[in-house]
C-alpha cells in the first residue's frame, strides 16, 4: 500500500517578484486567472507585497497549521515554518532569512509573497493595480490539464462541477496516484445507488475527470466506499474504500485518508470561489 505523503492536502505553489515602484498600495491578487477575495486585502509595506497566508494557501491547495505563534506550510515533501514578527524561517530543515517578517492583521497571519514564491518555484506578474500569480500546469501523460470535473449524486439528482485551480487539481491528482493500494478485482456490487441487499456493496462517492483544453478526459478516477448497512462480521475482509482508474480499467484498494483529503480540498475550492457548477439536478 502506497503511503500518502505527510501533509498531502497541500498544494502550496505561490509566486512573487520584487514590487515595482508603481505597484498599488493594496494590489488585487489573481491566481491562475482567478481573482482571490479575502477579508484582509494584500498590501505593500516597505516595498514588499504582504498577503494573507491561509487564504492564499487554500486557493493553492495548501495546508497551513498554526500553533504558538508559528505557521507550518506543507506541500508534498516540503515543509516551511514561519514565526510571527521574525525574519527567520525554516525551509526543509534549513534556516533562511526573510526580507519581511510575518505579522497579524485583523486576526489573520500576513506573510511576504516573495519568500513563498521563491520557495515553491512559481511566477508572478505585476501591473499598476494587481499581482497575477501563475502556478505550473498539471500535465498527465504529456497532456496539459485545464480543469478537474467532479460529478456526484444524491438521493434524487446529481451535480457536475469543475474546479478551476491548477495547484489544487495537481494536489488532488497526486493524492489519487499516491494513495493507490493493491490491485483488486471489481467488487460484485457497485453503483451510484446504495445497495443495502448485498454485503460488500460499494457506493460511488464521486467521479473525477481531468479535462484537457478541448474538454476531453485525460484521466478519470472513481471513488467507491463500502456500504455499512450490514453487521460488522458480514463486512470482514472488505476494504473501506476502492478506486477505479477508468483510464487503466483497473481497481485498487484506496486510502480512507485520501478520500477525506480530496473531499476537504474540493470543499475548500468551493468556499474560495474557484468551482463552477455545470449542472445541478438535485431535487
């Protein structure tokens, strides 16, 4: 069973460059073409653009832990630690010096964008009133992915929606690949509907299609979870979650943690306004 990389809910890939003299005092931020909103706006202080850490990170699929005036940001196997009012930071175990110290504004941690960008290898473009951040696109089998389309069903009806955030989509793809377990045969019973007649039935939680610029599927994964409407002894030997890789026509044991993390990333993307509803037939 492959292990999920610690802190995998992460996808922090920011961008930054020196703030030009003509930059606005409170520039707007766009990440991969999407305007980012926050109750604390980015601001320029001492010729450095400062941004709200958690909002920017979440829009990039990253995870931030906050404890004792210290913020820890993780992406894949990278780890960054920042302290309030300190220009010292730790990147993968090495101490580095920031050009501006993080501080609190309206109960939000604000950090220098340059440091985050240089640490995670992204690009930035400034004009007179905004900062545009570009993360690297997700490429699968040599094909660039434009969006991630998720479909899920409820008792009556279903929803199709698209996540338009490169970093988040890249993180979700890495979770799918990193959380695959052993190959298994297809279960005897599986569908969008909950089957409470057969022990060992699986319910399809969601379908995830990574789409190219023409809207064609580059890669597709379906997540299934075990229907728990049976006595525990009747469910022995069944995996809690399965993954169907439609591109390979192959079933895998899947991590329950992976299911949870993907769900959290989608919820965060929705809350941050980077999800477009394509259709909604839920009654």
